[in-house]
């Protein structure tokens, strides 16, 4: 009896064990099916979205071909499954963009363009792709990112915006046909729309661009990356607004190098600062900073009363016993020994240099020169003939307020016994001097003096040479009164006999480099490029006033504007 009971119990346990194992197996299989199915679905959805991004890139290119007149019609098969997958594809008349022209003197506001953008929208679960305004955008619950950019370009004071809009609301199949609706609409410049819609834009005008769109965050980030304005987001209204600002603002250091190959500072050179706004400026301040995207080599008892930030390597191993950096040293490559830092740097030595983008001024300078060439005051001055200064019978010439153009030579040079003196008299207004295809040469006791409270601005596309005991002087060491701008093929030379220069030399990316040598004295600031040498007891005194002085105060942030509209019709057969 006992034996039979034990056998029966054992049989029941085996059945229960089998049922339990079967149950666990079924639960496992169900879990695999559920979660595996979800994972498979997610993978398929991701593949569909990636395919859609590629297809929208093709669509973007085809629409551009129609807009630019390369083809009257384009048909593209996006290859998207919008049926069983649950994804949808449609065209909607949604979103708008507005370009506003504001006169800061009168407060008047004019609308250059206010257009509905429209969009081609692909939706797949919580992800939306859209072609809108010439760009492709991807939107999820986390926000919007740009997949490909719209044709919105702001460079060196010129806004170019060929806006592409789309119409044809409703569901779409994977096969889309694009045609142009009418012809291009020119919005700016356009005298027919408003008489003052002309280029160049008046000085007292600012330009704002506002986008109202589901994809406004992507538009706003794009504006931030491609312009220098501050973007304002209105999340409640789904709007992004950019006020276009000048990408070139201030001179913030004694020496700034953009597009530099190497910076050498040696042989008792000194960098320091002063404040020209003081009644009696004192020298030797500690804001004589250096900012360069190149490497730097400092040697032979150099004194820098300021900070150094360089994008490349920093070699301070040969600074000598008297060499000192009275600030910090920040570099972007290589290493600096701790002993060298302890011996020569008052502040920290860190490998964390961060530099901004390059800002070429070539187009801006070329535009200035062209305008002065077209209209100037040369004929009003008897000492300007055939595009050059005429020193015959005199050692003293005065240029008064106005614009002057030189394309043969610009020379102020004399001798120890007979110096030549050029007075730039700004009593009645500013002076602009364009020097095209020839050097600015101030040599051998050639002297320039600024008179009055106005500003003098030189625009040059070749070389600036100040040599041989020459003197470029502004009373009170007021450097913002004198600017010498030069294009990227420029070279700057201050050497050969203790020349003095008061003002700002502004030539970013100057391919032919900068030389400040032979006891030269600079009061103001230098922005240059290429191979740079500061040596032989040269002194750079940074004018602290420049940190709040605009580089190009005489122009609006936007100088030229080209805005047009291309209307596309979208349909599926």
C-alpha cells in the first residue's frame, strides 16, 4: 500500500513538472514574440525612415532643378510604402516666412516678403520628415533637426535667399510630379514694390527674418549656425526670428591672426595696452592680448602684458630670463612643460584654446573700392592727378572730408632734410581713401597726420608699408580715428627705422603676412594672417577702446539683399 502511494505521488509530480516546464516555455515564447516583434517593427520603421530621408534628398534636388530652370517638370518615385506600413505622405499649405525691412531712424517697417511655405510631409509613427522652404527637416517629440539646408545664405553682409514654396494640398502617392507655377517673383531689390527697395541697403536699415512652422526649431538652429545674429524662439507660436547682424564686430586684442601660418615674437618685443579715452593715456596696461589660429614661438626676452590664445602649438622654451607672459597661455595642440609655465607664465597654461570662424572681408573691401572708384572727390583736389598724389612743388598736402581714389600709387615719402607731410582733415566729415592695385607706401620720413574728430578709412587690395622713420599720427593716440583695411592677398610691413603707427590695421587672412620690426611702435591693434613676425624691440600697444568700437560702423549689417520666390506645384497621378 505504501509503495503504491509513493508511485502515484511520483507520477503526479512528473505531470506537474511537465506542465510547469511547458508553461514556462510558452511564457518565454510569448515574451520573445511580443518583444521580438516590437524590435523587428522598430527596425523596419527605422529602415523606412532612413529610406525616406534619402528619398527626400532626391526630391530636394529635383525641385531645385525645376526652380532654377534646368527642367520644366520633374517626376520622382520616392519608393515609399505608405499603405500597409501605416506611414502617410501628403502636401500641406502650412507654415510661413516673413522678411522685414526696418528703418532704425524713423521706426518704419516694410515687409519685403511674406509667403506661405507649404510642405511635403512624410509621417511614420512619431517621426515626421518634411520638405519645406528648400530644406528637409526631421521632427520627433524631441524637436526638429535639419537634414539638408534651405537656400538661405548670409555671407559678408550679403543675404541671398531664393525661397522655394510648394502648393497642392492633399494625399500623395510615392510618385510625385513637380512643376513651376508661373515665373520667379523678384522681391528684393524691387523698386516696383517699394522705391527704397534697392541695393546697397541704406545704413539705417536692419533686416529680420521670421519663420512660423512646425519645424521652427530646425530653422532657428540653422540661422544660428549660418549667421551671427541672435535667434529668438517663440515656442508657443512655433516661431523663430533672426535679426541679421554684422559678423565682424570688434577688435578685441593687440594682435589677432586669422589664417595665420606661424607667429614669431622675439628679441625684446613688448605687447601691452592703454586707454585712448583717458585725458592723459598711460601705457603698460595688461590687456595686450594675442589671439591666433596658428602656432606661436616666443623667445629672447619678450614681455607680453596680456593673455595668449593660439589654435596650434605654443613654444615658450626660449623666452630667456627676462621673458614673461603676464596672463594665461591657452593653446590647441602639442604641449608646454610645467617648468616653462612656472618660469614664464603668470597665469595658467591650458590646452583648451577655442577660436571662432574665419571672417574674410574681401567682398566688403572690393565693394568699398568699387563705389569710391565710381564716385569720388579727386577732381576737387589739385594735388591728385591720374590716380596718384602729386607732390610737385610741395612737401605738404591736405585732403579734406570726402572720398578719394588712387590706382597708380599712394606714396608719402621724403628725406631726413625734406619730409613729406599729408594731413587728413576730418573737421567737416570723414575721409575714405581707396587704393586699388597698388601699395600704400609711407616711407623715408613720410608723415600722415589726422586732424579733427572724424574718422579716416583706407581700403586697399595689395600691400601696406610704413618704413624708415615715418610717422602715422593721430593726436591723443586715438586709434579708432584711423583704419587701414586690406584684402586677403595683403601684406603689412612696419620696419626699417623706428616707424610709428596710430590706428588699426585690419587684414584678416593676409597671405603675405605681417612684419613689425626694428623698434616699430603700434598704438591701436593689428588683425592679420600668414607668417607673422614681431621682433627687434617692436612695441604693440593695444587701445582698450577698440573692444567697444565697431570695425565697420558706417554700414548696416546687411549691405546687399537678393530675395526671390519660386513657386512649385506638387501632385501625384
